[in-house]
C-alpha cells in the first residue's frame, strides 16, 4: 500500500456502494486500484499521464473519475459515508457556511464551448444496495458555453473558481458548489444548504436541516435571513454596518436588530478549517480540470477522504 492509498478498513466502507458490471459492457478494472490512482492525483496534482504505473493505464483512471464526477457517484459515496457517521451520532449539526477562491491553472482553460456528452452507463446496479441503481442512469453534466459555464471567471485573484461549502462542527464538508471566482457568496447560499443530503441507514427521510448555522457578513442580507427563518434554522450572522445604519435611521420603523450569539459565532472557524483540509489536496488548491463538473468531483473526492480519515 502506497502513501495516501485506501486502507483495508476504508475500502470496506466504500466497497458496498460501488457500481458493478452488468456483464454486457465489459468489466470494470479493479475499483480499489483505480480509486487509489484518483486519490493520488487529487492529493499531488500530478498530470494524469504521469500517474505511476501501479495504478494501471492513466486513461482508465481519468475516465473513471470523469464518469463518476458526471453521474454523481462521488457525491453518493460521500453521502453514504456521512450516513454512517450520522447513524453513529458523530456529526455535529451546528454547521458553518463560507467559500474560498481557487486559482485556476492555465491547463483549466480551453474547454470546448458545447456541453459535454452524457456519460455512458458502464453497468447496472445490484438490486437492493443503496446508491448503485442510479449509477447506470446516463445524465448530461452541466457545463459548456465557455469559461462561465465551467465555473471559471475573472476576479481580483485573476482566472479563478470559487468553491462554496458547508461544514459540520468537526470541520468536515457537508456540501460543495463550484462557481466562477467573481460570484458572490450569498447567491449560492440556498443551493449550498439544499445540497446537504444525509441518508438514513434505516427507514426515514434523509436529513437536510442543521441544528444551527453560522456565517459571516457576506450572507447578511434579507433573502438569506428570510430563507433561514422559513426553514426554521437558528442562525448567527453579523449585521453589516451600512444595514445597521439604515435601520437606525428609520427609527421604530426599522424594526429590531437581528439576533447575534457571539459565542456561537466563534465556532465559525470550523468551515475555515474544513477549507484548509480540502486545500491540502493540491488538485483542489489549484484547479487543473477544464470541466466544472470534473473539478467538483475532484473536490468531492477530497472531502470523501476527509470523512474516511477523521
């Protein structure tokens, strides 16, 4: 076993949820070998063609990563690991939300303007096992239409992407969204929260609602607060100085100031620490992927490793 490869215990946690061949479209190459190759590239940022030979043909590893990024396999694996943690009571549902800028390498530019093709189904799922049946359903991943369609844009940092995420109280990513670098945090707030989807290991609906939420002033606006109130989510978000001044000018018509728990807000550093953990993976700290959905798969694979190893 090489440095960064899956341990036997980690492999056993993933193995039941991996797709299997339907024996009509050929066999999958050994999943464990290919996943180790994908994680090696995520961790080191090496070019696909330079993967060590022990992981098999580089093109097989790349195509597996591209396919699983397109059909949602990485996200389903992450959800299943989160479900096991939730069943054991290991998730701290006092979450925090934030985003981070990811500098795009020159290799991330130049994606074709037409939408990417729908991924071909390699094999059908084995009946009765969660997460497998949906793998065989072809879907067209988002993208196309130039840099904006691939989650790339110009910002103060240059050619960048922005990674929006929520994290639990133990500094582990719960949901991830990729946009262009100049997109404001608040525009993706609702989408980030709605992507929280932790299934139950037994009967019951997936958990989607946190106990409480902390966020910085980037999310301090009316739509964000109204959305949280509508869902009944307790939140701690500081009020912007200009909003406070405008409210005070109105006097009694300005309404009450929003509640703010200073002690709870101190725990917002959990999402900052989750970002630091994600960026330990060089392929997340710097974007090399041309397609936005492939980069999201890269970030999701890095988040999966964090959940497996904490």
